[in-house]
């Protein structure tokens, strides 16, 4: 439940009282107070009810995920990193290979990503592979190469973390944590990422509902980290013959309405086919996406992982001006 007061002072006064009464999961943002687990004023302690001004408004958060909700925090969250702005009316471009392959390759990718005007260099060193015998990523060596490449090209580094056990290691190198679709509901991991302040790019699980995604983001915020952005990356549907996943385009406007967190789309994983990546990206931006993630490779068929969906830097360079135009049109 979110109570909207006339003034910030009124909100703060009621919050102080709720906390003094020992109530937990109470949050304040300007003139709004969120109380997780409550749906109506009648359920609050009598002394609070008696003390509430008459001209308040009550709003309900989707799935009771209060801190992520726009009802609690009407303005867009904008996350600033050394090289990037994520959220608001910015279009953030994240690009890079699926995986760090070797030092020279990620250096080359970094230069290319820089030339494309992207500010975030993606790449996995801990890979969530379906098959245990497939390439699992270079681990620490990959993180070292990735960091060096990002620093030389003056880009932010974003990489996936799969387990709480890897936290100290990945944290030593990365600027932005990626939580993959398969770990969206790894609640232990979400709690750990909530207890530090680096941005977290949270991918939607392949069978996760929008409420599941919002609650996963709420976990990170509940533990103290407000720097979360969401990434729609396609969901499993009945027809996977022509696409790897189904890009849930309508998740974008729905999420923009429900949450203040930045909404990005990874059209590479959502489509899984290189000829569909750009159409998917255009659709995402037309629907209101505030950023895009692309897997790129100069020799897509030679990519260690996910070559079928990798596009060349040239293809991306040709498409980006049009994508930016669509974004500007939508933002007008
Ligand atoms: C990736 O970004 O390479 C990846 C594994 O993505 P997802 O978690 O969306 O499958
Ligand atoms: Mn991939």
C-alpha cells in the first residue's frame, strides 16, 4: 500500500510514527509512504489511523512490490555510471560479444563498441550453459581481459554473475552486474547484490511473469541497492521454430507504467536469429525501451557462444541511426 500525502513533512511524520511502533518494511519517498504487506488503511494500527490526515490517497503497488513501483516513486530512476546514463529519456546501448574469448578479441570488440557510440561493454566470463560440456567462460582470466579492454576504450564493464560464491571476484573487476535469465529468482544472489551499490542489470527469466520480475527487482532494492535496471530478453512460448524466444514487446510499455526502473531490451537473446535482432530492437524502442543490449561479433559463425544471434559491428552501425531516430520520435 502506498499512501500519498499532501506534503513531504506529513509523510515523514507518519513514517517516524510507524517505525516507532516497530513496523517493518516501511519506506518513504518525498510525500509517499510505502508499507509492504498492507492493502488498506483499516489494517493499520488504530493510533496511526486516527492520526492520518483526511486528504490522503491510497495506491496499490503491483504484486506488492512497493519500492520498484511508480505509485511510490513517480519519476523515472536514472542511474549514472562513469561512462553511462541509464534511464529517463536516454537510450543506453550495451554491446559486446556473448563471451570473453581472449585478450585481443575483447580489445578489438571494445574499440568497436566505442566507435558505435555505445558506453557499456558486455561479455560473459561465467557462462550459464545448458550443457555442462560446453564452453563455460574464461572465469577470472576473462574478467582481467574484460577490465583492461573496457578501461583502454573508456567504457563501463558489464558481466554476468551466477553465484554468490563469485561475488568478491566479479566485484573486483566489474562496474555493472548482470543477473541472467536463469538466475532472476536466485534470491540469495539478489540479496547479495542488494547489499552493494553497483548497478544491477536484471534479466527477465524465460518463464517469469512481469510480477515475478518486479518482485525480483524488489529483492535487490529491499536490501538497500536502488540501482537496478530491467532487461526483457524474450520468454518461452509454444513456437520456437523461427525464433529462439518470443520478444515480449508489450512488457515494455507495461513495465514503464508499473515501475520507475529503466527498461532495456536484449533483442539478441529475445530473437536468437541474427536477421531478427535489428527488427526486434526497433520494435523495442518504438514501444518505449530506454536501452538495448546487442551481442556482436566480427565473425558471427566463429563466436564461442551464441553465434546464431550475433550481428557484425557493421550491421549494428548501419542500424543505430534509425533506432536512435525512433527513440527520439517516441520521446518527443
Ligand atoms: C547472455 O547475456 O549472454 C545471457 C546468457 O543471457 P540470458 O541470461 O538472457 O540468457
Ligand atoms: Mn549470449
